[in-house]
């Protein structure tokens, strides 16, 4: 056995930066290979291609919901989830040894491996009863993985000196995009199953029902902005009583609608508005004059909807501006680690950012749960997470900051819903 104390510092650093899959373990009698070591089962699933989806595919498939379609959805989920998890496991195996063995990242890896094993062993679904059993496995996995995001980000912050920052950010972005994709697939199937099992279900689409699974067919930009704005104002008002809260004005193409996963859109818009409200209140907290309003403009074109959020909160300092999209870089790493340690669980929709609920108060995944999070709990991941969600359905998020004045945030949304999910940073976006 090689002792670390006998290695020169350079050799030790090279050892720590070696991917786990490069090590050859000598198995003794009765021992089993470490789970990070490549296995034949994992190799088989990594060789399978991932099948990208679009919002249009999701809602057209689910609008006419028959037993055969639900069974078909179940078998798609049964095959696609372990395939996508296997690709993430392989990516984690390529990390330097000291990174993948970090306690937080090792915890994430073990959860993924456990899920991979549970899903790959599920046989072909042939009946509604077998689908119900599959749904129980899906539900249990979704619940168990609520802690993944904070643990992932804490691990990345602790390992920021062991990998180039750009490589670390690319790794986190890929992990989060893949995580969102799996939860979209899983939650869409659970929602379709609930619809099928609901009393009086008809296989034919209803014009009165705007939801198909998790997809809202006609998201109205104005309604989302006003709803998220009201919650953002409530959060900041409760945190700093006595300080004037800025108004939120919405103008432009207020009738603009588009298909979207509602929880994704609520998170992005809610986080942007929350940042603007907090910035304006901090800047004008001692002013005797009312704070300037936050101006939101909705612009609709044949293929896109763009939402611009403008505030006069003083802008982003030059010290922080280069790091607003990074999970691993920036001057506030220790503060972020301390804040993340106070977050017990975090859903992929990011609606569960909150401290432990008060006794007798239940935890939920609605937007209202944001009100239980102390605004002083700065996680440093709202903007990069919002960008991941915006780009996931081939949209985009940009910031233009004028230090000393304010920030303009531009959220672009694909209006037609015909763009494939963006699973990696370099994924090609093809129309369906």
C-alpha cells in the first residue's frame, strides 16, 4: 500500500487528479469492486443512445391518453431513465479521484447508482397494475433525490481547486441538464398516470384542460409575471419590514401564450424578479421617496417570446459580474457553502429552496414555498440555475448590468415548443 506521505507533492497531486476508472483494483477473496469501477451492466446502458424530447412531443403524445399510450409511456420511462443515469455515472467516473470521492459528490454518485440498479431491473410493463408499481418506484426515487442539488453544489465548491473552473462548471451544467430531463420524463409520466386514473377520464382531449401532464399548453406571460412578482414582493416585505417594496409594472404583448413546463418558468421569472426587488429595496432602504418600479416588457414574435426585466437596483459590482453564471467560481465560496448547508432539500424545479419548516408546517413544491426562505440565505446559484432552465428548452437568459444604475435581464422562450431539450452544452437543437 502506498502511503501519501511517501509521495512527492507533484506525484500526489497527479494521483488525486487521476480518474477513478483508471485505477485497477486487486480484488481479494469475497470482496466486490468499488461502485465507481466500470461494470458490464453500466457499459451496456452507456452504449444506448439518449432520445431527446420536445415540449410538442410531450403534449401531443399525452393529449389522447389511452391504455396503450400509457403503457407505451411507461416502457419509454423504464428504458430512458436508466440510460440517462448511466451516462451521468460514466461522466462522474471520469472525474479526478479526489473529486469523485468528495463526501458530497460521492453521496450523489451512490444515489445515482442505486437508482440505476432499481430502474434497469424493472421488466417490461404490460398492464396498468404493472405501471402503478413502476410509478411507486419513480415516486420513491424523486423523493430520495431532493437533496442532490445542494450536495452537488457543495461538493463542487469544496473541490474548486482540484479541477479547472471552466471544466467544473461544464460538469455541473451537464449534471443539472440531465437531472432536469430525468425529472421531466418521470413527472410527466406520473401526471399522465394520475390523469388516466382520475374519475371520469376520457381518452379524448378536452379544450377546457390546458394541462397535458406537466406541460401547460397556454402559459400566459402576464399571468406568470404578476403571480411571481407578487410572491417576490411578499418574500422581501416579510424579510425587511418597514422598507418600501417597489412596484412591478408589466407592459407589451400581454396576451402572449406558449407551451411550457410551468414550474420551470415560475422558477426562472420568480428568481429574476426576486433579485430585482431585493436590489432595489437594498439601494433605497433609507430613501424618503418611493423606490423606482421594476419594469417588465413582454415582446412576442412568430417564434419567440422575450421577457425583459429592468430595475434600478444599482447593477452588479465588477467584482461579481464575471462569476454570475458560475457554480464553482467567485469570491463568496465560503458564504455560499455555509448557506447551502442550511438547505435540507432542493427539488429540480427549485421550488423547494427553503429552510426547515416550522413544526406543524408541511413542505410543498409550490411557488409559495419560496416565502419560507430567508432572503439573507444567499445560495449564489439562482442565476446559473435559471440559465440552465432557460436553455433547457432552447431558450436563453442574458444580463446587461450598468454598475451604479441597474440591470436588464432578457429571458427568451421558444414559443412553438418544437425544440428538443438541450441535454449538453454542445447539443444540437433540431426541430421536431
